[in-house]
């Protein structure tokens, strides 16, 4: 779908009142690792229970090593496959449902033809169809790639259970890696905050930022020298740099996206670079695209910083692609692209 060019707002932080309206609601959270025989703690410190409340299907453990777009490949090496359902007890309320998938069976190495069309499935919640003829590989863009689908306005049925049904189409087996159920809002998703780091972070304004997720490509770097121009320098201690992308799952609608950058004045990836005061500064001129539409062109980060080391850019009216993703691509023009944090708000 073609969209109007987004409007950029220079060096602007999200308005506090927006966070008051859209802060994550408090309530019951459920996390189930499909096919797993024991619990698992992810990089965000969240506990996922062993598989439970299921009926049918088979627990499958994969031996594949690399799973893209996640810091938790172990998370996706287990799955439930076949024809199966879950009956999950929930208190009354509005929930956000997040279903996690990764195709670990069908790929070019195992089939010789790739994974598209090898597994088609339908997903229903309390009898309502959520996904029809869903192809994990097509949606994710490749096999061995973490894929998340998000649904709002989920409620338990009259019996107090959320009934999830996974059925393979055309004689194929359905697949599922995990189920995540969070207190939700009516009509829109929870805010998304991602920092390019391996652990979660609470910012000075008491907002929770998840560790790096949904990424592909690039490298993480951490720094000890604080940046200028912010009362929360720890927020900017890390970054992802290189040529990389993020595929952030959302629901249909319009979103604001805020990108957070920090200038290092040529002190690039000091954790791995040799100590040499005479080494040349690395340029940071790059483009940023969202679903193929340019957000920033020839963005010269050091020049944009001016009197501060911290730069933010906010874009509004952003819509997801057909796969329900905000696909943010950071493409180097000279040197490397970089980003410290990404914030997504429903409008």
C-alpha cells in the first residue's frame, strides 16, 4: 500500500502526555514455550513456562544453530507441530496476543527448493480466525527467521479460557514456537521500545526498554564515555552499527516511530578497536527506509548533532507492510549506519 511521505521532527522526544495515555497496562501475563519440557528465561529477563494447556500435536526440537532476528535462538529451537489446540485460563479483561513462529524444518538445505509453500496453517482464537493460509517462511521472509504476529482485543471465552486452535492446511502440519499474552488496550497495541543492547533497561523517566530484538545484520557496540546533551547518558551507552534492519511486528493502523542516535566522534566500537589516537574517524552517513519508503536520506549524524551528542528523529503516519511489519532498513552511504533506540507508538 502506498503511503504519504512521513514528516520528520528534529531532536524531539515523545510528548510525556502520550506516554501517560499509552503506558503498558498492569495485569496478568502468560508466556508459554511451545514444545519445551522446561522453563526458559530470555534476554529481557522474562520467564517462559514449559509447554502446558495443550491438546494434540507433537513436541519437536530442532538442531539448527542460527535463527535470525532474535537474541534467543534456543527459544525457537523447540516447537509444537501437527494439529493442536490450547485452552489457556485467563482473568476477564482485554489482552494482547503475540504468537511466535520460526520455520526450522523446511529450508533450502533440507528441501532443495526453499520453505515457501511447504507449511500452510490457520489459527483461530475462540472460534475467530486470526490467520488464514499463513505461510511462516513467506511472512518472515526466510526460513530459520523469528516471526511474531500481534493481535489486539483478545478476551477469554465464557468458560474463562482462551481457546487457540492451530490447524495445518492441505494436509500439512501447523507449527508454533511460543504464545505470549499481555494486558492490552482496546483497539491498539502496547508501545514498543527497543534498545540496541543485550539486556533490558529502565530509563530515567521510568520507561522499560526491551533488549535488542527483531534485528538482522550489523553489530552491537558498547561505550564507556558518556554522551552530552541528555540527562540519561546510560540510555546511549550502546548501539547497533553496520548495514542492518529491524522487522517490528504491529497491527494494522498508523504509527509514530522515533529513532534515537548518539554521536561518538570517530571513537567507533572502542570495545573491539585497537587503541590508536591517530586512527581515522569513521563516517556515519546513511539512509533509513521503512517498508521501502525513505525516512532519512544521506543522514550525516555528526553534522546533525551540532551542540549535542544526542539526536532523535520522529516520523508519523507510518503504516505496516502486508506482513504486519515496520521494516526499518539502515543502509550505509559512507562509513556505517547506526541506531541506539527505536520507539513505536500507535496513533
